[in-house]
């Protein structure tokens, strides 16, 4: 009879898990079930060589300007207020508070307002969300930024 009781005690002792092992199992389960949290910026893919910005139009050029041996007709001085996101392959990244001349890809019709030339739908001082495409010059030391699409804020 003593033998049966000893065997039962031995089986009982080895069948129970120590509390340390139970805690480790729970910790590993919670670590495996964690899912990555994506922000709104991560929800859409950005094309290569493009930067999504929030910009402010400082001045609009009223004449064509030659940059990188090309003439551009729709240039504006843009202040980068914020960088929303960027695609891969950017050589010269824009920074917050940069002020650069950028070409508006869409040909805007000119409107004269009190002798001042403005592009239709765009005014100096306005904020906009824009998609900027980086285009390297032939000597690759300079970069032209072209606003391919924009929307007022």
C-alpha cells in the first residue's frame, strides 16, 4: 500500500508545472499575438522618386526660367511646411522649411489680378498637399522638383 501512495505522490509532483513555467508561457503567447500598428502614412504606397509634402506658395514666377538647360514656365517658390512621406530612390531629400523653386507639371492658365500674374486655382501664401517628383539634371549635382499633383488644404 505504501508503494502505491509513493508512486501517486511522485506522479502528482511531476505532473504539476511550476509557476515560473506558466508565467513564461503566457508571456510568449502575448508576444506572438502582437500585431504591428500601421499609421495612416503606411496605408498607401508611394511611387519611387516622389515625395508627398505640405507646401506653401511663396512667389509665382511670371516668366520662363532656365534650370538645368531646360526652360520652365510654371515655376513657383515653395516652402516645405511638412514631409508627409517619400518613395524609394530619392537622391536629394527635401527637408522641412526648405524653400525651393518647383515646376507645376499641370499647365495652369494665367489670371491677372491687379497687375499680378497668378495661376488659376493657386494663390501666393496658400498651403497645399502636393506630390513632388524628383528629377536629376544631366550633371547630377542639381535636382529639379516637379509638382505632379496637388490639392489645396
